[in-house]
C-alpha cells in the first residue's frame, strides 16, 4: 500500500491507500520530532490499524512546513524502508499545467487538491480547502490550474475575535440551528460559522464569474464537513481529497 502524507501547519494527515481507496487514516500534530520519535510513532499507528511496516511499499507527501520534511523522509527510510517523494520538492509529473505568474509560489497541497478534484469531477472545478487558512483554487475548462484565493481560516477567525474582545469566551466550533443567537456563545458560533460560509460563497461566486459559471465546487480540509452543509455553493465534500490527489500523482510517476 501507498502511504500518502499531508503535512499541514497544525496537523499531519497520513493515509494508507489501497489504489485510490483510503484504507486507513491517521492524524498527528505537526510538531518538531526527531527521526526516531517520528519513526516509532509511525510504527505504533500502523500497528494500531492492523498494518505491518512491510505493507507499505511507497510513500508520497505534500508539505507546507518544509522544516518537517527531513525527519519525515528519514523516518520513512529508516523504519519503513521506503523513500518518500515530495510534491513540489521532487520533479514529479502532476498532469496539470500551472498557469500563474510564479508556479513555485503555489503550495504543494493546493496543486494536489486541484489534481484530485479535476480527476474526480472534471474541469472546470473550484476547490475550497477549509483548514488553518481557507484557500480557493481554480482549474479552468482546459484542466489548467489558474490560481485562487487565500483567506483567514475559521479557527484563526475565532482566535482573533477572542483575543481582541475582552469579554468574549472561546467557543466550540459547531453550527447553531438558528442564525439569530440567543446567548453570547450562540451569537459567536453563528457569526463564525455562517459568516465564514458566507465569505466562502461570495468568493466562490466571484471566482466562477472569472472562471466558468458551471464550475463544480468541492470542499476539503478539517472544517469541510462542518461548513459544507451550511454553504450554499459547495456541492461536494471530500475530507480526503488531498490523499486522493497524492495517490493519483504517485500513480502518474510510477
């Protein structure tokens, strides 16, 4: 099986891929770890899922935290005996042209998401990644990546609100049943969830005007299952889109 690794700012998502099927997923915090610490953690997680190190015959990763790449690569080589290919660092064929001013600037995860979405839903397509940041990525009708939007993420919005308003508490990020809040917590949850969904919908509308009105809208990321049902523009939700994209790129590179 292929081990697909999505290194994000807050968490690292690992997926054991059986072809294009996500067989198992694991999540760890993206914190500094030595090669041995990470290796032992990987062995423990695999064992807990009923998998053996020998079951992993390859690894591919996309990372937005370059400082974590070295220990990940070494741990995979030392403990699982597989090299890790990194989208963006290594010369991998993605099958998608990047038609933007500076292709080196775009995050590897955004390219991987675009590849996965275009393969599954066709082009044009708009990908909304609801994670540490909220990003929107656009693939035109020719299947080319043409850019997107970067905005503040949902969790960061909540932290900024609490930090700058002395009497507002931290709240659980859950969707209230009504928009009109009947308590401070309810009002904050309404503003955060429905407000963020409204921002996403407005940005998607503007992207579609420039891209194509019929573009499919797909959501992924940590908050996709929370915000997907609230949004009026998101049509598909795939929390594991990045893992699917990584598996597809791995297959395209043998």
